[in-house]
C-alpha cells in the first residue's frame, strides 16, 4: 500500500527511515530560515518564510547542502557565550588554558586583562595552568575531578579564586582532547553546595518528585499539569509550559501555568521550524538550557591559534543562543527562559538487557520540553537547574508509562475493531459496512467514508461528491495501480490534481482496493479544524505584526501550513483498515468458489483447535503443582472470598500450622494484626487483577513455634484466572526473610562500629553496600563481592551513582536510564531522612549475568543522630522461588498463547464463513429447484451453528449450567437433516449406511427451543457413532415424542432420540470423560465434545445414556421442548 509520506511500513526500520528523512528535510528548512533571517534583518517576514520553507515544499526546491552545512557549523562551533559566567578550555593532559572567554580574566582574577599583574596576582591567558588561579584546596579538587572518568557526574565543583576568595561553581564536560569548564558565580544568598551530583540537588526537588510519584496512572493531562505546577513553584518563573512534539515534529502547548496578567498560550501549536532540528539535537545532549537575559551582550571566546580545529561549545551551559531565537524571545516579551528536555525511550526491548542481545535497543526520543519564561532577566543557580533536570528525568519515566498505557488501550481498540469487522461482514458483504450500524466510519477516526462498488457510490459523513470520488478512483488507477491503496494526510501533497477543489472538507484520505474496480475510502478534514486555541484574539482591531516571530504569528503560520493537511493516519488505524481490506478481498474470492462442505470442514477445524494444546497446559499445570508442593519457599493460595485453599509443606513447617487446619480459614485470621491492612489491600488489588510484588508482612506461628514470634515474608501476588481472564483466586509466592530482617534490625540500631557487621563473612549477612554523605561508595561487603564479581578495593571511593552503578561504563551496569533514575530517587530519599519501601532492583554482574533482587535502603547515623551516609541491603530470591515464578510465567504464557491462537482462528474463520454466507444468499436470488433450495437451507443451518460455536468463548458457562438458551420455532426434520449432513462425508468414506426411522408426524411437529444447540449435540453424537462403527456398518436414528399440557395453548414435549450403531461401541474411557467421572483431567478431543454436548442436554432439562448390547450400542438422548397446542 503506497503512502504520500512516503510509506506506512510498520517495521522499525521503515519508521526509522521516515524519521531520518523528515529530520534531513526539516534541517534544510531550518537552515534556509536561518539564512533568510541573517540576510533580511528588520525586513524578515517569519510567516511567509515558513510557508515557503515548510516541509510541504521541500520536494519542489533543490536542497542546498552548502547552506545546511554552514548552518550546522554555526550552531555547533559558535564562539559566543552568555555573560552570566565565564569559560575556560583546558588541554586534558597539561591542564593549561587553550581557550577562554573575554570576561574570564576579570571574573576569575579580578584583574583586567589589559592591566599588568601586580604581586602574586596570576595573569589568565593562553597557556596558563588553571591550578594557579584557585586556592590550593580548590585546585586539588579540580585536578581530582578532571582525572575522573565520568567528570560530569561530579558537577558542580565548588572552587574559590586565589585573588579574591570569591566562590564559583565549576561545571565541567569533556570534548575531544580538551575540558570545557563553565564558571558560574555563587550568589551571596546561596549556601554553596559541597557535595557532588544529585545527592544535594535532589533535596531541592524532593517534594516535586514525591508529588509526581504519588499520582495514579491513566491521565497524561494530570501528570503534565502537576509537573508544570511543581516547576512553577520550584523555579519562580512567570510562565511554565509543557510542550509536546507531534509525529510531524510540530509542537503544542498541552499544559500551562502563568502569573496573573499574562495571556495564555495553552493549546497553541508551533510549526516544526520554531524549534530547529539542530536545537533538538542539542537538547538530547544537554538536557537543561538557560538564557538569563536575551538582551544581554554576548561574550567572545578566544581560542589558541595553534589548535587544529574549532572547539565546540554544544555542551556548555553558557553557550549563547542564536540571534533568531533571541528575537523570537523578545517579541513574545520573554526576556529569560529555562528549558528542560523530556527524553523517553521507544521501540525495541529493554535497553541493554543482555550484553550480546540481538534485540534492537530502545531509541531515545525527544518527547517534548518543559519551558519556563520570565518577563525580566532571571538567573537560576546550577544546583537548582540540576534538581530540575533530575525532576524532568522522573517526569520522563512517568510519561513513558502513560504512553505504554495508551498503547495497551490502542491494542484493545484493535481487538475491538477486529470483532467489529466480522460483525459488519456477517450481515451483508460488502454493503453492510455502509448501510447498517455500526458502519465503516466506526472503524477509524474520520469525517467521512465512501464505498465504490460496481460503479455505484455509497457515501457517509463529509465526503467529496460522487463525481470527485470517481476522479480520485481514476487518479489512483492511473498513478497507483501497482499498489493496493493509498494513505496520505494531504491529497494536495500526494499530487491529486483536484485537491484544492475539495476545499477544507477533505484533505487526508485512506483508500484500499477490494477488487480491481471496487474501492473503500476514508476521508479527513484539515488539521486546523481539530485545533482550538484559547488564547486567540477575537477583536477585529487587535492584530499582530505577522512579520515578527511571535507565538500568535507562529500559530497562524502553522495553520497556513496545515490547512491542506489532515491528522496523520496512525499505524493501528491502518492495521484495522488493512484487516478489513483482506477480509473483503477474501470474501470476493470465495464467491467464485461455492462449497457447501466448507462449513463442515471449518467446524471440524475449530473443534480441533478448541482442545489444541490441552495436553501441554496439563503438563505445565502438573509440573507447577508438583513444584508448589515440594518447594522450599512458602506458597499459599486463597479463593475470591479470601479463604485459604492452598497451603504447601514449607509454610506449614514455618508456621507449625498443618495443611488440614489452614484450609478453609480466612487469610486475614492467619496474619499478624499489624499486617492485616497490608494483606487486605494486597488481596483486594489481586482480586481486581492488579498483582503487587515484594510486599512484606508477618504471619502468625502456632503450636510449638508460637513463642518464637511471627514469620516475616516478602510476597508476590499472582492472580489465578479462568479462560475468560476472570480472577478466581490468588496465589502468594513468598520468601522467608525472618533471619535477614533480624540481622538488619540489629544492624540499623547499632550506634558504634558498623564495619564489624558489614565485613562479617557470615552467610546470614545479606549483600550490603553504602555511601558517605557525598555519594562516594564507602561500604562493599564480602556478600556483595560474591554477588557482583567486583572486589571491595575496585569500588570503594568511586561515585556510587555513575561509576559503580550506571548505564554505560560503570562496574555494575543497569538496564537503562529509567533504572538509574529510580535508583537515584531511592538513594536520595534515604539521604534526606525519608523511609522507603523495598524496590525491585537489578544489575549486570561482572560475568554478564543479570541479578534480580530487592533493594532496601537505610540511613547511616552517627552518635548525635546526624545522617552520615546510607546503607543498601539486597534481598535475593531463592532458586526455588525463581523456579516457581518461572513455571507460573510459563503456564500463563502457554494459556495466553492458546487463547490468542483461538482468537486468531476465530477471526480467520469468520472471513470465509462470510464468503460462504454471501455465496448462499447470491444463489438464493437465482432460479433454483426444490431440491437445491432444500440443500441451501441445510447449508444455512450448518452456517448458523458454526457462527454460534464461534461465539462460544465461555465453555465454563456451558459446563456449569448457567448459559442462556434461545427459544425459536423449528421442526425436528430440519435439525436432523442438518446434523446428518455434517457426518455424511465421513460415513460415506467408511461405507456406513445412515437410516432415519423417525415417524413423519414427529419430523414435521412444530417445536420451540434452541434448535442450533440441539443440532450441535446431535451432530457430535452422530460423529462419535460414525467414528466407532466398523466399515460397512449401519447407523439408525429414531425418535419418540410425548406431550404434557402446561397451559391452554402450550404443551411440554419430551423428545427422545436414539442413535444406534453397530460394532463394539464407544470405549469406556471416552464415556467416563463424557460423564465427567475423571474430573476433566486428561480429557481427549472427543471427550471434551461429548462432555460439552451432555452439558447442553442438561441445560435443556435432558440427558444422555449409553446402552451396550451384543452387536450394537445406542446413545439415548432426551430433551424437553415446547410445542403449540394447535399443532
């Protein structure tokens, strides 16, 4: 299927190519805007430039590689900085200055560069050793930091000038062959930060992080509103916005908080050019960007002429913004800004899950920005900016979770639409999808739809005229004949000659070909119709200068760009459209080949599938039962009422409560009172399908163990579900941590020497590591060495966050950035004195093995009660627990796989069934003889039976006897003919003669009941009879009918049917399965069918018996039906 964008491939590589092509095209447009601004000066017309340079024109204009290269060089190699600090570049080996900003000598030495040095005052210039400029402690701290592998982890480094003693924050990053150091003055009102990294900055954002983490999932709007409000309170800017990038790279303000008196920008959309691709790339590298004063004069950076290349200042916090952006800020009365990048992962599996994984890593994507504006100059100290960056990382994790939740909803939507497709086609192919409800417009979001079928057009909603649709079809045939359709968000860009004549009504279209001449269309109006900006001016006299870069002119320019575009077609929408296309194409093919036996073969196929995999599930279930019983970890289970129905040997041993005494008790009666609320909450959530993990509670001991106190367990809740995914109970897989908890409690209460316990090699001591108050690793016990493979001397005095645990070059590599941020949150929480729950934690050991455990963090106190660091304890799951969880996951996966397979086959069967139904209806409209009409009617009965079976998603409702039956009028003749027809192929193949000995008056009696279920039952018993009748044998069907009067006009009919077959009869094992005497364990395919048929008879107040005689056997089937008095 072709696309004007250029492809709608759902593969990662296809999307990646689209993404790269879009970035290249947009960068070219950015470069042209930049050049126009530089050349035009005050005559620059922003709105016109966007319309000319927009991506929609990129195909018509030759790309200037020279222009783009110059633009990118200017962005990356600019030699200007903002004046709120100064900059030095040092040679990484000698620490001598190779470049400096013009204001550095005055700021750092308090001596003008033009004035000769007096006394010991150092002169700052090219070749100066940076260590001579600062006090000895500062020089030592700076030198130590510069020798650090991940130097940025130590930012900011507090230094003091030798001449004035003035404090500065040194913010260091590494570029090729050099260090770039930004120096920002510490303001007099600030308390200088002495610790490294996030451990101190975190305290500034602790409240905001706690607020974000307390939000319930399910609302992207609430999440963004909370983030914006917290940043507003944290930073004090006049305006804070959450700004989201859409798929086509244009942006939208989706949340906003302002001080009173400022006009709102909420709902405003920006063209993609407002934030150039080069700037977005820099945001991915340098995630916080501050502009203190857009009117301030920039400072030049002087570079050593001997350097072979220009230094890049991309990573500098001081880098000067481009003049085009400064003009934009001033036009919108934003003198200062602070911008934080929201970077998320998308696509692929967990990042770095295995060291040699062939799976693609998640691609990092700039989801959006948190933007702060101020109407006056504003400076935010680096520690607060660092805290904002950390807060934004936490925000990005929650954004990712919300997107995952949205994707799950979309997947459910796809399943819903698949069912919708089948419902459409079961009615009338293909006109049912446009003439009935629900119709084709319910499939995807659209403004109109049309069907071109046999040169006639059916239209729904807002569509082009019949004549225009014919024009579109002709254009598709002429220019896209080789494809099966087209999807585009702009018919104008796709090259349709009549696009402008369609006006605003139709811009986007998805069209699919169902035959060579028949097509389906979906239409969308222009994007601007979807957009409402609350800040738009409505007064006729109020106008903006469209030539300037202003939010409102940007908004108008955006509307200009998108007035010929619709919202893009999502991948899941195209999947649903393609599914409908395939079903329609198959249905039309099936019309050409009418097969009356197709329904029977599909029926057999479905029955085979229903029980396919039962043996595999039973094997997994048996293995799991064995593991639970023999596991060395405590496992218990409860039903939906919380009553214990599972209690394995290990938990009976720990609690001294035997199995027979535990079964039937309520779980809350068995746990300590202090744990009752925790357990009740966990149980309630599990019964709702929300499985909590790593929950700690205490359970009572009994008998001889009562005096030893309760048992402490860490428990995972696993909801037990039936085939309909309904929760029918909860299994709790636990780990006994009583001993570890005792050791940890004693450990955290100690006031003296911690090391005696930390370095104790006892196997009772869990893996422990710790940090001092500055974030340096200060503890690493023998158990931690055994677990990680890293010796104590290899990790002590390294930064715990970054060097010991990190995402790239650290000792113990974490899975991804999300794991790194989560670890930072829990460590900083403890350092701030807050109690934290155990959290799941994992890292790759030195050997490459991934270690999964629970992390418990405790603060370390001195004798005065001051926090001097933190201790981290790891709790590892036992081998048996891991194995039990693995088997449970295997069982769940196997069941889910079979259910998906069944759902898929149901879906695929409905398509040819729709074709068979259509073919039958077409034949009914032709001239047929009486015999042909009778055969068609029998085919229809079989098709209806198959449709009903396809809808049987809940076998338990049949087996448990609470399924509703239908009440329709029918004759026994029609039911018997349809049932017998389903076994004729097999009986003829074996040379078996089928004889119907039922009296004519019984056959023609008008009965009331569920004819299709009776038909299904008789077909199953006939099939079994044929299977166990020898070749050349005889099967006879006979029926008797007796009536009891219920009312004046209604009788109760007792129908008895006998199916007698020759031979030795049905094996006893199969009959046992039919009567359920083996508890349904190990039932065969035939046994399941017989069991279901017997349960259906029970629902009809009947039953089945099996009578063996010398050379024949008989199924005696009885049911109760209603019959009219006058019949």
